[in-house]
C-alpha cells in the first residue's frame, strides 16, 4: 500500500482530544496538538513507578489538564464502570493513542465522534504486534515505517489513515531507527493525522491480509535465545533486533584465557549488543571465547568480540552483559576495568549537580554516586529523555549506549564529562615505566609504545637502550617499534579520524581539549624539563624556558586557531539564466606522520603536532631513537587530558625501521620531518613512491651571520656566541659561519674567546650550568672528527676542539678562524658548539652576499649593523627562510619557521603551519 503523504494544512476546526498513552513520545504529541489549537480535554496514562510519574502526566499537569492514571481499564475482559464514566466525562471528539501499551476497551475506542487513532511503528499490516521494530530488523527488512490507523477490535488491524516509510541500513538498530525516523516523524504524523480528521481529509484504507504478519512479543526468555546454527547475517540481524532490550541471549561454560573450567555446565548468561558485520581485511588476534554450537571460537580483540558463524560470515559485537553486568566485549577476561578518576573543574562540578537534578526529576528519588538508573525504575524512553536533557543542559552528545554502559550516577557523569572534554570513557592509564628520584623530585615516565590510547609492548620485543649523556649511565630500555607496530598505529589513527570522537566534536571543542593539554603540560613542566635534561642533555633552566616553555606556548597558540580555520566565497561567472555560488572549505588531511629530531625532543613534537591536531588530523609520531622519553611522557599527558584514543600515537623506533615504515605507509597522507638533508631526500622519495603523500621538510642548515663594523659590538659578541653555542650548538638555525668585517675581526675574536672561557660546563641539572653534554656519543665523536678536519685543512683552532676531560659526552665550545670558503668546515654543518669565523670587507657588499648564499642550505641568517638601510637590503638578498637583524635565535610561536633550497620546504609555527596539515576543497553550487 502506498504511503499517504503528509500535508502542512492547518486544522480548519479545533477538536477536543483525549490522549491515551505514555512516555516522552506522548508528551511531545501533547505539545504539537496544543500548538495546532486543539484542546486536550484529558490525559489517560499509567500509574506512577514509585515516586516517578510518566512524562505525559507531568506535562499535562503543568498545563492544567485533567490527568487519569489507571493500572488497567478492564477486569476479566470487561471495562471497569468507574473508569469508563471518568473517561466519558471529558467529552472528547477523538482519542489519540501515542505509545499506548494498555488494552483499551472498545467502549472507549468507539465512544468519541471521530473514534480513535493509534500510532504503530511498522508499515501495517506487516509486523503487527508489540515488537514490530525488533522484527523489522530480525527479518532483515530494507524498509521500515510507521502507520497511523483507526483503532478497531482487532490487534493493529484497523483501517490506515496515514503511513510513512524509511530506509533501513544493515547497521541500523532499534535505537537508530527510532531516533532517525520513528520517534520524530511519528510525533509529527500523529499531530498531522488529527489535523486531517479535523479537516475531513482523513482516509480509511482497509488493511489487506496479503503479506500480513503478526509477530510474537519478545519478552519471554525463550524468545531471545540465539540459535547459533543460523548464518552470520541472520545472527547479526537477531542481535541488532534485540539491541536495546532485552538483548540476544546465550549461555556459555565458565572459562578463562586458558580454556574451559573442567566439569562445568553452561551457566554463564551472556547478552550481546552492538553487532556489525565484519569488514576487516585481516584476521583479528586475541583471546578465544568458546560458545556452544559455534564451530570456531569467538575472538576477543581490541575492537570487541569477533564471531565467525558456521557459514563463515563474521560479525563483531561491541558490548556484552555478563550475568547482568554490562561490559565492553574486549574486557571479557579483564577482572578490573577501572575507570578514570577525574579531577573536576568548578564548571564541571556545577554540571554534576545539574545532572543530578535531571536524574532526580526522572527517577523521583534522591541521587547518590551509586544510584543505578535502571534498577531505580528507568526504561528505554527515560534513556531518550536523559540523553536529550543532557544535550540541552550542556550540549554534550551522549549516545543511548553511554547510558546502558554507565548505569550508576557516578559512572554516568564521568562519561559525560569525559565526552565533553573530547574523549571517551576509558580505562585508567596503566603502563610499564620508570620512576626516578632526580633533580630533587620524583619523575615517572612510560617505556612502552603508545597506540590507540594504550601503552603496549612492541610486536618484535626489541628495545632501545636510553643513555644519560651526562654520566653515560643507562636510564632505561624503551620498546622499539617495528613496521607491524606502525601499521597497528596507523589503523588506529585512521579509525579515530574517520569514525571516532575526534571526527565528531566541533572545532571549538577540539581547541578546548588542546588548551587542557597545555594546562596539564604546565602543571608537569618541572618534571618534563627534568626528563628532557637527563634524556637529551638539555640544561635544565633552558629546558624550562625553551624546550618545555615554548612547547606549552605552541599548544596554546594552535588551540586558539582551532575554530578560526575557515574558507572563503569566490565570485565566479554565472551559468545564465542560473547563478552560481563557489566556496572553499579547509579540511584536515587525515592520518599524518611526524618524525622529529633529538635536539629539542618535546619542542619539535609540539611545533608539528599542535598544528596537525588543531587542523583536525590524527597522528603517528616517531621521536628520535636516542631520546624518546618526553614524547612518551607527553603521550601519558595527552591521554589524561582526554585526547581520544587513536588521535595521538607515539612510536619510538629506528629510522630504517619505524621511520621508513611511516614514509612507505599507504594510509598516511602527510609526513612532517625535521632532520638531516640526506634523510629528508630519502623520505621525500619514499613519500612520492608510496602514495604521493604530502610532505614538509625542515632539514640542515649552514646559516650565515654577517657582522658589520658599525654594529653594537657587545651585543654582537653576546648574540654571536648564542647563535653558535645555544643548546650546545644542537640547534638547526645555529650560525654555521660568522662573517666578521675585517676592521673589527680581531677585537670580536678576542672578546668571544674571553667570554667562551667563562662558559660553565657541567651537570645540566645544576642551576649554574650553561653548557651541558652533547646528545649522544656518536654525535660527540662526529664533532671531534669535524674539528680534526678543520685543523687539517688549515683553519686556525683558537679554542676548544676536544672532549672535556670528565664523564659524559661533554664537548668544549670551539672557535675556528681564518676559515676560507673552500674548506669542509665552511660548507658543512657541524650541529655542535663550533664557531666558524671568516673575514670580509664591507666595501664589497656584493661579495659577502655571494659568499653567504654560496650554499645549498637556506634555513636562517643574521645581520648586525646600525645601518637599517643596509640591513634591509641584505634581508632581501639573503636566500634564507628566516633573517634576524641585530638579534639571533628569536623565534616565536606566531612567526612561521622553515627554510629554502636543501634546508627543506613547508613551515612550522604561525598561521602558515596550518596550511601544512589542511587541504582546500572547492564547492560550486548552481541555483
């Protein structure tokens, strides 16, 4: 039978309406009938449950309408006379039955002038009965719908007034069909039907018996037992058909990871929820769960319980109710599934109290932490009400399953607040790690890979040995990621980008999460600086200010950008006589990979990842193999801040192993790298060959610093030393060659040597130290070879050039002069505290510009002069991404940073950094 279309025609007259029904559904019908000018003369509903009355009764009383509550309308099949008289007293023109679960006597049904109309959630005559939506799914229907029919003495057999149909997908459940179609459209359809009756346009289309079905109610235990002999599709349909209540049920033997308990009977009751057909391209691995009458054991894996039906079709189940307790399927064998203990803000504490009031209004009892929503009498429609009221209160998008999985008030508000922070309710953060007493404090950090929100061991079992460069002692061993681990992390990041909370929250909510992460880093900044110091040799005071301080500033800067990423409208030629509107959208790229160096471990992570996440991407990041500890501590803080699982993945590992796997991975769409130019070239080739992934590279440098004779010499000496010796020379923009005007060369050199001798070398944790150890032994050895090469080629070693005579990888600040342009040390980067000085004459400006640009690098540069005209001329002519004038090393989170030529391309920091992690989509609309 074709559906009857709805009209927007207003009622020509007002009807006196009696509403017989219950739930929020009926309360919403009440509102629409009032809106359309009909007079609700009486409301007939069910008895209160404890102290809770039905929402229909509540809204009727609020509007001054008479309310009648009956346990039943009949006794021994006959109408109760007093009930009938009460009903007749309201003198209704029509009865409207929305969500009516009671049997209404025919004396009531036929009494009004226009008799009674009833809502049914099916396309009658198919699926007559009380469980129609369930059977729609169990039978695999591809169409669902609703009917408004004229009630008669049959069961859902009266003439049809109005019908609507909707598509059903293979993933729909009772809740999704209700929420998308049957609930909102059913309310509107009932109201429209009353208007049609009022206007005299309501049809009476007799139901045909052709194709009619009357399906059994699914309340008795035997009706929701799973028949495992059926095929996978039928099993999936049965489970999702019972997804809301009561749940598809089976019994299994008591068992552990090691197998069945000997001699046991199948006494463990399990109900299955959240089924989906398995579309994975790989076999899930995990613990085996034996289910009677299944040929193959089910597999408990990270995404649920994977069931292989006897016909080979696979389905994945997300939630289980085991002997009455709801759990995530992947936690079946986990005895303690501890929840996160949240530290609440003032606003969050206020939300808890407001949520408590909502629970109290629904349940009509006092609410404490352990109050159970369902044990206190709530039903499925109360779940809908709770979800909607929390959305109205705090704009938090909960799902029905969030209520089913967190039935106590304490668990409920925990999951609500966690979702508001952008995360999802997760297990407590547990990891294998190291706790040390160092720098007059306790520091603790993980030593495992961080994948999909959990700290896990590497697939291969290999580890990296992490050495403290100050004393050459072993700090710990860290798990070393393999290509298999990379694949696992990329799949998690892809799922988080496409399906997870990260893809659903708004840009502003994303920004709030990043602000929370920055605040958490601020709270742990001393611990982070200490870890950075023992791991990379960074001087503690510098780490506080720069390594950690600038990292925090970076996260706050990009958190502020999250809700300011926008496109534009563009005037284009119209397609006459029509018109066109063209607009651009700025969209995240998807899964991004980041590979960072060892000189600023946390800061390089932050420079890249903050922009990447602000743009809405997910990330798999490989820190340097020699110092990954602050990256792993960052992973812990990110989880505690509520960053959803899969959004951030941290994989310590080798370059040829994990790094190469990231460059080759076909699911990664962008790779950001900071490191040497030769490795950058290899990465670029791999990115092109794999899938043409976008790439940004911040590579080597040989930055020129030109110091003119008219400079402020004190400032030039101070900044010249900083340009080379800052962070032990392990600085990508370090001045690789100082060009000093010949008239001040000797004085500049004298002062620099004098000041360099005063540099305090030693324990980086000591507050008076200004120069710590080099990052690792291989690098220190390379610096020694570099200096030997300089001496061999004829450069004058004025100071340093050797290892400090003490334990640790300490290398003396070094000064070379009389360096000519053809020497190795004039052309190649040392990446250490080695100052290379050459003379020039300011009478030949073109020559010094030529010499400054005579390199394949173009990262940074500097000019010291009081002549602003000369300074600006040089800033235009020097081929470098950054030019410092009368300063050096002055970087800021708002200023773009990146090089030219073989120093790479793309920018970190500033608004321009967002471009590296966004794609522009053009949309044209004709109208």
